[in-house]
């Protein structure tokens, strides 16, 4: 197994990457924005993605998005092929893409929006902190990218101030030497249930 910075030689994997992301969204029933193979290919050509390969077989992927003229970057599209889940691969990919982001964009704030506890734990271990959406990029192109998410109507109903996702931010200028606090799962689930009860009930009316 190897995790490398993707380049144009990996464009042939774009189709299976998009299919794996789409299938994962259906299985989880949660918001994962779809991406087209052409978009993934561009990320590879620009050196803004990492790919995990087991020989020639696709195992995992993640890419970098730049917003606000480089003031913000996001590590998006983290996905692991079903054949390789449960092996700790997502954590390894997340570390590689995070380190790559810090190297390419050392002054940028790195942010994430997620509904998944596993991603929240990974982010916390890297120094991310939960924040309100107002502390993330205000670039409309980023939020327009959520249109393919099943929860997009929630985002629009709240004027992009809140959704089922939790916003998380790594600020390179505001990092302490203290070890990151562990996320309490009960607190996360309580918050998630509150959001679902608040927003999804309105959806059914």
C-alpha cells in the first residue's frame, strides 16, 4: 500500500473515485457532495490531491480545494474503497493530505465541514477546532458546491449559517502546544440529533 501525491498519471482512477464517493453517500444517507471525473482529474494535474494504491488497485483518495485567494483551503472528498475500510487507511490519507496542504499553503487556514464522527476525530487530532460557519470561507463558490448534497435545502433555509454538518478549522496562527482534547461522542451525537430534529422535521411539513 502506498499513499502518494496524485498527478496526471493517475487520471484513469477519476471514474472509480467519483463512483466510490457517490456510493458512499447513498449507503450513509448523509450529505456528501458529488464530484465529476473532470474535476478530480484537474486536482490531480495540479498536484492538489493524494491517492492510496494497493499495487494498481484504487484504495483511497482526498483532494485540496483553495478558497478566498488562498486564505482558506479545504481537504475534501476523503474516501476509502469498501475493500480497504476498517484498516485505518482514512487516518493515513488524512495525515498525508494535511501535511501536503501545510506545505503548499503554509499560511492558509484549513477547514472542514462534516457529519461524520470519525472525520471529526481525525480533524481534532490534527489540531482542528469546531467553529461556526461564519468563521469559514465566505466564498460563494464553495457553498454552491454543496448543491449536490441531500441536505442542501437545510443550508439555504438557514442562509448558509447552519446545516447538519459541523464546521471545523485549523488556524496555523492559533495553535497551542497542548494536546488536542478528545471529542466526547455523546456530545457529538446530541448535537447531531438536535440539528436533525430542528431541520429535518421542517422538511417533512
